[in-house]
């Protein structure tokens, strides 16, 4: 019986994701072990990600484990995966997306519009900062780092009036009851890849890629390929106040993107396009087209 080892961060959400993939592979007859690791992104909690090296801090140690042969695959939240993987690595599988929307979480208010003037809202994302400022320029938006349980505890300790989190993580951990409201994507466009799981391997491991093939969800993969192409074309990292979200509507892949100016509250540049796409390369070209529209509108 073939055995594979999954490299994973040790946060509760990351372990849920790794266990989910482990279970699916075991159902197909593979033996699976987990290699839990703490990444730099988990260790540096006193500064925003954009100031300490970006979301790649959550994947680097896992890639080292793949390179050294201690692990065969790594499971990531796709929005944490850098747009360009290092040479020799491959995004071997994208799984079906959970709810991609952002969640409004508060103990005292039902939705963003109910927050009093000057209320304190926590988020770790520059994208959310610029979108929240466009919706409510009066709010005080403060940094929020740490894993999901840490963020919720900070809210419960009254450090914030509300926090904004990805719906997917809350739902995967059975914390959906904490969601007071879910943002419509027209108001709060999600991050590229939000809600989707990506599985990374070494490029020269066709055996692992073949094992993962039945877990892939082609519609999700086309959507996130378009989204990630917008971000890649814009030089995207977590220091980029950028949103990109695609949906398949009939035959057409509909892609929307937004860029906000962190120095000019309320200034948003938006763009959209729709095409019939047959493969990942065509989806990526749609993303590049939308990125060009953003730049033409003044995004940088």
C-alpha cells in the first residue's frame, strides 16, 4: 500500500484541512501520515503580514519539508499560497471551494451598518481594510493577527467591536454560528483563492499528482486560476490591497476585481470581464485582461 506524508501547519484550521485530505486519500486506499510544522507566519504575530514578508511565510517551511523528502504533499489555504511557486514545485490539485465570502463577526452588532460611528473593527488584510473604508469611512480599523481561535478570543475580550474573517474557515471548524452576517461579494469582493484548498507537491512527483487527481474540482480550479492571474499580473502579495473573484455562470467565467488605495480612503478601482474558457491558460488570460483594466483605471 502506497504511503504519503502531508506537511501541514499546526493551527486548528490547517490541521482540519490536512485531515480532510488525509481522509479522502485513505478512502482511495492510500496510507497517509501527517507532519505538523510551525511556520514563520505562525510565529510572528506582532506585525502585519505585509510588513514581515507576506503570506509566503505560511508555506516556506512546508516547501522545505517537500524538498528534503520528509513530506510528499502540503495542504494550503489557497489564498496563502504565493502567486508564483519556487522552481521545482507544482500546484497539483485545487479542491472544491467552500463559501468564498467574508464574514462579519461581532458579539453586539448584527451587521456592519449597525456599528456605531468610530467602532473598532479588526482585520489582518489590506484588501479588507480598503473595502471596509469604502463602505464605512468612519470606522477605526485595527490590525488583527493570530489563528482563528486567537482572533475570536480577542473579539471576546472586547478588543474589537467586530472582526472580519473568511467564512470558509469558520464553517470548516464548526464555528458558523459565530457569523452574524455574510458580506455580499458586490460589497466585499473576496481575495484570490479565498475558500479553496490547494495541494502543493514537488514537480517531479507524478505519482502524487495522479493520487490527487480525483480530488480536484475543475470549476474551482478555473475560477482561482483567473483570480490568481489578476494578482500575479499586479505583482500581488498580501501587501497589495487587491480583491479578485470569479464564478462560472452558464458557459462564461465571470471575473471581477477591485484595487483600493491605502493612502486615499474610499478610492476603489474596479474591473470585470467574462469569457468562455476551456482550460487554465485561458482562465489566466482572462485574469491578465482584468488586471490590465485595473491598471488603466489607475491601480498600481
